[in-house]
C-alpha cells in the first residue's frame, strides 16, 4: 500500500473526462515498486469555462505540485500557462507532461517518443528506412507522425477521413522537417496504394474503441512481416489487431503507448529508471477491473 507522509511529493493529471484514466493506477504502482515517495492523483479540470485550466495551473504553483500529466482537451492550451515548453513539444504543438523545476513549470510531449519506445520494445520495430502508414490526423496522429519523421523513414502516408485535415497536418510537418508526406483517404485505390508494401500501419483514431465500429483496411497488401499497431486499448485486442493476427502479422496494442509515454514521464519526475513491466501489469489489472 502506498504510504503518504508529510514529505510525499504529488504528481497529478488534468483532464475532462479524467475518471477513466489509467495513469494514476499505473504511476502509483511504479512509485510503490521502487519506494519512490510520490503519489499520483486525478483532477477533473473542465473544458468550460476556459479560465479553469489557467487557475488549475496556478494551483500547481501554489501547492508546489511536483509534476503532472495533461490529457484531453487541455494538451494544446496548457502550453501558454507554462514557463517553458521544450522544442519537441513546441514543434508537435501539445504538452502531455509537466515537471516543476525550482518553481518553473516545464512542458514536454512524451506521446510520440513513448509510442516509438513501445513499438521497439514490444514489437521490435523501428521506422528508419521503412514505409509507415498512419491512420488519423488528430492529436495522437500529430505526436506519432512527428516522432516517426525524426527517425528517417523511407515513406510516410497519412490516411484520414477528412482530406483537408490530413493535408494541413502533412503541409505543416513538411515545412518543419523537409520530408515529403503522402496523404490518402480512408477508402478506394489511394488507400490501397498506401497499404501496398507498408511495413507499419498504425491506427491513431478512435475507430475500434468498444462500440465505435471497425477499421476497414486492405491488410493483405502490407509487406510480409509488417507490424499492425493500434493506439486503442479498450478492447486490448481491437478487431483491427485481431484481423492482423489472424493473417499472421505482428501486432502492437494501445497499452504499449500509454505505458511508455508514462514511463518517460516517470523518469522526468523521479530521475529513476521506470519499472515498465510493473506499469503495464497495473494498467492491465485496472482495465480488467473495468469490465
Ligand atoms: P485525438 O486527439 O484523440 O487524436 P481527434 O483530434 O478528435 O482526437 O482526432 C480524431 C481522429 O480520428 C481524426 O483523424 C478523425 O478523422 P476526421 O479528421 O475525419 O474527423 C478520426 N476519426 C474519428 N472517428 C472516426 C470515424 N468514425 N471514421 C473515420 N475517422 C474517424
């Protein structure tokens, strides 16, 4: 049992909603496993009225809270209330992790790097020299796309239902990183061309979440030995991953990104090496308990 004393440092998460978050369970298990004197608590910071987020960040300073995670819908807006935002988070345009250092609040984005660390450790895949297909053009796609581009892939295709959104994201990152990004819609011949010979396809949309439909992707066109990846973790094996596994592809589940983005945050807050297996087991237990 986590022991809270007068010297325990507090880490928290801001979100709306926040009750579903697995981060408290995951981090408290990690603190306990390494006897780190920290405790992680959720705070529901509503999207409306807009002034609430600003006041919540002021409270972090007033209460000397040591660090925090930021989740939907505050990841972009929080940047203007921090003292510093690191260059990676600035380029991505979102912060998911904050550390208080000598009273200064510094923002980071660990989502993309967490995704890639998980992909490497859990599926043995690195994007360098590979063809990568990213489905979606929202916040999660931004983080993953940016980190993938930094690894010098051979080809990247951004697939999205709304063409204007993927085109705008592709143009923005092309300017920042001087890398040609292809785009394709979520159906038809262009989608088939994007799938052809790809080494990694990742779903960054909410399609596949319990009750939210199923992705229709021409998996048969992927390269032999391709990795099929999903950031949805409820269910842990989405219909997309199930289909991939049945076809003999390597699969990579959504809990991997959650755990590894958290692991980088853990390192930033504690300076300790994160107990990744403990974090994943705690998150899995919490997921099973929700059923
Ligand atoms: P997040 O920040 O979690 O990534 P988001 O910014 O709302 O969330 O982005 C959601 C992504 O999922 C978008 O790419 C969205 O496609 P559109 O740009 O066309 O809206 C995609 N998405 C969500 N539900 C979808 C559905 N039922 N079919 C196709 N795409 C969907």
